[in-house]
C-alpha cells in the first residue's frame, strides 16, 4: 500500500523500491514475501535483482515450482543479464522435478 501511495504521489524511485522490498523485512522467513518483493523490483525494471530474491525464496522453499517459474519470467525480461547459472536455476530446477500438483506444465514453460 505504501509503494502504491508513493507512486501516486510521485515519490522518489528509491523510496518506492524500499517500500516494495519491505515485505522481506516484515517476514524474512516467508518465501512468498521474497516473491512479492521480486515482483516489485521487476516492475521497477530490475529483473536481475528480482531473480536474486527468487533464489532466496527457493532456499526457504525449494519445492515450490512457482518460485522458479516466476524467476523464469523475470529472466525473459530484455533487461535481464541471463547467465548459464540463471538458466540452470530457473529452467533447470523446473525440469529436474515432476510438478504434477496443480495442472501447470512447468516443463513446457522451462
């Protein structure tokens, strides 16, 4: 809510970014807080930092395919500097496991 208010009032980019990643500070043990912060960074044109937060989320919840799928989307951003390590983290983790839990074909996405 704070990030939205800052954007609406044309706050500084640094304040907006700080507000978007503050979810990690509020709950550093929740992988979804890292994913929410990652979406915030990606929306600010920082896909590499968003992928970095997805890596942190995956350390907390390595069996959550949505973390890797979101990182894959962030890596597809033209501003992203995709390395072999990033490809292994995103696509490799999606392809390495059978994710038959929610009907999403993560293998096709990878």
